[in-house]
C-alpha cells in the first residue's frame, strides 16, 4: 500500500472565512497537509457551528467543513488582537477571507495591508460578485447566485418552475476554485517568489460551470428547462421501468446501436428519426416510446443487469444514503468519522498515488488553539 502524501505539507493558512465556500476550500487544503488556522469570533465562532443538524457533540455540518483545522478566537477590531494577527500572518503562506468587499480594508486586513508585512503572500478573496464593479457590495447567498447565473432557469421540467440544484453548488464550486487558485499561486510563488491576490467571484464561477448552456447560448439559442434529459443528446434521460426509473446515457451512434440491440430493437439505428444524435434529440419523445416499450416490462435491477452486460451507461436513481452506503459508494471508502465528535463526513475526493489524502486533526473546539496565538513563529 502506498504511503499517504501530503502535497501541501509545510504550507500555513490563516483562514478568516465563514460558513461554506471558504471553509470548504481550506478543508481541502488541510486534507492535503496544510496547517489551517481558523480565526473565529470570540464566544460565538463560525456561524456554521450553530447550523444543524446537531448531535450531542455539536454541528455535524461544521465538523465536515472544518476537519483538520486549528481554532483561534480573535476580535478583529481589538488593537491587541489585530497586532497579534499581523504577527501570525507574517509567518503564514496563505490568507483566505470571504468578507464583503471593503470590509477587510476597514479591519486593516486587506491584501495591501497583508502584503506590506508578507510580500509573497497568497491572498484569496471569495465574494458574490468580485472585489470591484457595480455589484460588488451586494449580499450573495448560494440561491441568489444560482438564480442570477441562469442555472436555476435551466433546471427543472419544462412545465414547472425554475428549480434550485439540490445542494449549495455555487458555494461549493467557489470553494473548489479557491483551492485551485491557491494551489496554482503557491506553485507560481515557488518558481518566481511572487505572491498573488486571487479573486473568486461566485457568480463568475457559476457561469463558468455551465459549459453546455454556454455553447447553446453561443449558438444563438436560449438554454431551457428540459427535465432530466440532456439538452442536445438522446437518449440521455430517466426512463420508466416496471418499478421505478432508470437512467440511460447514450451520446454517440455506436453506443446507440449497442442500446438498440439490448432493447431487442436492432433496426432502430436505421430509422431516419434516430440515425444521428441530433436526429434522436429532435425526436426524443418518439425515441422514448420505443425505449419504454422495453423498459416498462422489466424492473430497474433487471435493466441494470442487461445494460451493464452490454456496456450501456445506466444507473438506478438513488437517494443519498443509497449512493453513499450502497455497494458502489461504500467501495469508494469516502466516508470518514471525526474521532472527537463521531460525526461522519466526506473525505477528500481526489487520490494521490492511490491514497486518499486526509487531515490529521479533528474539527476544533472553539478557541482550542488560542495558546498558539502568542506562540513562537515557525521560522
């Protein structure tokens, strides 16, 4: 078995971020071995400490987002605390914040303030609309960004209302891009000695996360709600089975021929309505009728067996517990238990030389590492 590699070992992060996007990014950095020092409001801490679900050991939500970090309480407006924070920052590599643009400057913790004492710092700012521009002062939550980015308008069924994606995808995606930007900047610093200010606007991230919608728009059409089907390929949808729904995902002519054979309808590819992906998409409802004549005569399990044997991409529609705890999810070994709280959370999704990186500390108690506030510097 390969040994675990911590690719960011030796990197120190001072994390002023709260709730989701920033903490998600810094949790990923902690999993890769970075030392993450979480700065929290005295007596209250990160708001996510007070977000459910709760157990007797606190917020499970907080645990998953803050594993592997240290917690220091600091009043950002207190002159003594501020001075000690600057000492801490001078000995760090990365600063992460998700204040509303302009707030960090009022607190004396802006990129310019930090760069003055740490010229090669990597400073990451996560916000709704970026650090500059007419919208920068607007408050932004995940649902707001989903609505403003066009994602909500293109999610749902044609005869229904625009629908929020079933996770805080704008926050999480911003966190992923923040971790990517920080890691890229650290590499750049290693080769040039230069720091960087990484600006992560959630709206920009969410727009960039829609390549299919972008291509439809670029071609002169408006992305629309199409339910579970793919907007430009078919068959690529959920289909009725005898006892539920099954997903079939076919996006090329060769695979459509394999599907047709599996449906005992080998002549389908010769039908002019279904000869190409574009024609299949244009005649999606007629194709659905052909497919469901077969699928409604079998259970989901039977269909999965048939399609798996033929090599047709397919899936049952699982709920989260079935996805994580079922045989496929369990085999991924992604679930981790925090040793202190007993809360289960999802570990790092990447593997390094076949090993999943993991943080070495449990989620911190509020102010657990306050003594480190006055500790000697690393160097």
